[in-house]
C-alpha cells in the first residue's frame, strides 16, 4: 500500500512535468477581422501550434459556425448550424500555419467584428487506416485522445478505424457530399449507443439507429447503412475523442435547478466546455476561458 498523496498517483501524459502541456494540443484564440475585401489575407497567430481542426464563430453577429480541418483541406467548410453539405470558399481559411491559420475576406470568418476560434491539434497529415471493414484516412493525436478522419460511404453496415489508443467516448460525424444531420455519439447520452444527438439541432437525444447501435472499441467504431452516416459513394468526416487524465473529460451530470448549481468534477481546470441537455429540447452551449464573463 502507498500513502494517499499526489506523488503516488500516476503521472498524466499531458501537464506539469510532462513534455507537452494542455495548450500544446488545444487553445482558444480571439481575433478581430480586418474587414478589408481588398486584403488577400489575415494571419491569426497565438495558437501555439499548427492546428489540424479550427472551429470559428462570430461573437457579435448571427453567422454560421465554420469548421475546417487539415484532413479535408483548406477552404473546405462545414457548418454546424446547418445540415448542408461541405462548401468550398476560396476566401475562407486558406492555410494552417505554424502558430495559427490564415484567412481570406469571407464575412463568416473575417469581417470587421470579433471572432472566437477553437483550435485542436491532431496528427498532421492523414494516413490510411484499414483497421475497420471500411478504409479511412486518419490524422490522430494519441497523446490528446483526438483524431480526424474521412471515408467514402459503402451503403452497408461496417466499421472504421479511428486511430486512437482507447475507445472514443465522443464521436461527431457529418456527410460532406449531401444534406444530412450532424450525428453525435456520446458515452453518457441516455440509452447510448442506441440514442444519439444532432449537432445542428436542439432536439433531446433520440433513438435513430445510428452508429449501428454499437459502442466503439479501442480500434474501430461502427456505422450503419443509413444515408446520414454511410451512403454509398458519399464522402464523410468524423472527429473522435476520449478522455485524457488532466487534459480532457467526457461525462454527464444531473442539474439541480438551483442558482447554486451542480458541481461537475473534471480533475483539472477546463479551458473549453460544451454542454447539451439530454432529456429535452435545448441549445448546445460552448464556453471557454478566453471570453471572460463565462
């Protein structure tokens, strides 16, 4: 037996005393667009690494959430506020840089107003993954428990390699080539895995028979034959996550309806929190430590 003290706890893979810190893998950056249609670009710096996934949102105007990743490539946006297919805009995000990213003059990402960008590091260039019955292209950051992947649908139930070392606790999946809802698997959704949520909607969790009603494993996750997740010949993108001690946490809690609200233990001070009510219609909420006022 060992004494109950921090020196006898296992070392986290990310954090104090380790080679990488939390902000080597995720960082929030606030910026003001230059609003100059004659400007070729604006470089956003301060991320601290070359991001593989960039999520941009205007803070003061009702514009779309714009998501870009290095696996699909620059200028290719998908919007969580819509079920629409991927769009290409030459003046949106034009490059992933060593300390951030560069933008053209598109108003959804770079006009004269305030923006927030949430930035994640995956594994850089994608590699072919044949762990599942459907081949995927995956960029994985196994230290941070995060991967980005793409695949082409087959129309038949199958499995996909996600590139992580543990089973994903959260998966976000979106059709790139057709109009279809954003699918969200989370280990703590009521009646998971048969029930999911939609990132582009406010609905409560619902039984939609997605992800083939199967929990992910340490090597693969499942998709059914449904058009929303695996239509033959259609391209898809997915984002997979699992918790990493001292860096990330995926869980659920029960609210108490009081101004002295529920305390949710994560084991660290989070820089970004995303919450969705499971049992009823309610908005998705994203909060971060850079936009003071919470």
